[in-house]
C-alpha cells in the first residue's frame, strides 16, 4: 500500500475512517516486523542544552530547571545496569551539551560497547567528524528528529538553527552506516496537515530506519506556554501512516503519547508501533529532564518501569524481543 501526498492529506483530515487506518497499520506492522516488541533502555544523561527550541523545556534560557550532567563513568555504570536488567539496546540522550566532546563521548561509547548491547545516540547536531568517530567506537544507531519539514515553521521554532544542517546530519549519519532515526512533533502552533503529509514522505525519502512521532505538549517555561496540546489522535494517525508507507522500520510508542492518554503506548503498539523506550535513568534525575510537563514515570525507578511495561506488553499478547532489534532482523 502506498498513499500519494493527496491521499495522506485526505486521510489525516478525515476522522471517520480512523479505525480502518489503525487496523491497517497494525496489520502492516504484523506482516513486516511481527509481534515482538523491542525495548530500549533510555539514559537521559544531561539536561544542559545550548539550543533555544521554542517548544522545549530544556532550552538554554529556561533558568528555572535544575541542570545536571552525569559523569562519563557513571553513564557506563547505568548502561551496565540496563544491560543487567535485560535491555539489548541502550539509548544515550541529552541536550546539546558541549561538555561531552568528541573525546569524552568516544570513551563512553567504547565503555558501553564492551557490554552485550546495541548503542543508540541521541545527542543532537554534530560534525561529520564527530559522527564518524562515534561510529568507529561502536555506536550503532542515531536519533535526530527533523521535528517539522515546514521550513518556515522550522525557522520559527528553532532560533539560530538551520533546517539544512539538520538534513545534513541525517545524510551524514546514513552515509556513515548508522541506523538512523528521525521523526516529528504533531500539533505545533501553525503546523498544517499538508506539512505532516510532507513529514511522512520525508521519512521515506531520507531512508529512515526508525521514526519517533509524538504530540506537542506545551511547557510552562517556554514561549509556547499558552498554546494548545497537540492531538493524541492526530499523532497516532501520523504514526500509523508512517508504518503503512515505510513498512519494516522501527517505530516507538512514545512517552509523549502516554502523557496525553493513560493507555497511549499500548494504543500506539496496536496502531503500528513495535518499540518502547523505558527510562532507565534513576529517579534523582528524572523530574529534571523536563522536555515537556507531566512526563510519565518521574516517580519510578528503572526496575519498576521494566516490570510495568513488560506486564502491559504481555497483556496484549505481544512478546518482548530477545534480539538487538536492528531494522533488518535482530
Ligand atoms: N512536547 C513534546 N515533545 C517535545 N520534544 C521536545 N519538546 C517537546 C514538547 N514540548 C521532543 C522533540 C525532541 C524529542 C527529544 O523531544 O521532538 O526531538
Ligand atoms: Fe515507567 Fe510504567 S513504564 S511506570
């Protein structure tokens, strides 16, 4: 099944066929990636960020949050804990924090790759040389959402950033042999349905191996504080269409979806998603990594999240993968 741009727009605008859409996406998911759910252990290792994204609570001008940085050795320690807990992929995520230079990151990557796991980085825009060095040290995957393909909206949302550089990052990562993840926010103020259709086509064109999609949730300490929430259903529709068009990619049931709907991740797993990224950061840091408000699991410890999500996945008769969860076979 392949939808044209116009068909994508029509489906996104029409809510009368949503059940059909979600069922189709669930079938395409089953046919292409099966019933296994891949769990990725997420370590949020620094909330320090030099960027100014208008939607993000970690933006550098937010002076009200308590900033932290986890020491390189401690990141490796937490990664080991995640692997001991059964995670086959560790995801390292942070704000764009220059403390973690090429050299520092390479040491962390090498330390983690001594463990039995795949490693995903999500640390923002870096140079080709940095990406190359990280790959040579063993990093397997990289996540960097395009956020929106609407150039004007991109410019408004990201002061001092450049859409073309973000695309350059995605292309560099792809050329270096990473599995590459991208994605978008759904419900940014001024975002059009047409641009969401373009986002989906962009994921396909860039050759994304993973696509993360979540609703925008306004953060009180940002310029967008008075805007409305993105729609859970619309985010789910963008995700379902991404599954139908991109077939065998890995798609997470995102935490932002669960923030807007108490059963959001399970609904997403039944509408095209096949990945969950439980937080493995210890409780002392969780509340501080406040990209958006009301994030789930800020009062839980890593083992509680693991048990919770395993139970939920089993309750819908899906299985937890024992493989590394690469796009082409574990
Ligand atoms: N609401 C929802 N998602 C957000 N992100 C950043 N700020 C928000 C927000 N207010 C997402 C971005 C980023 C990812 C790590 O978190 O898409 O890529
Ligand atoms: Fe954290 Fe359910 S995943 S408590």
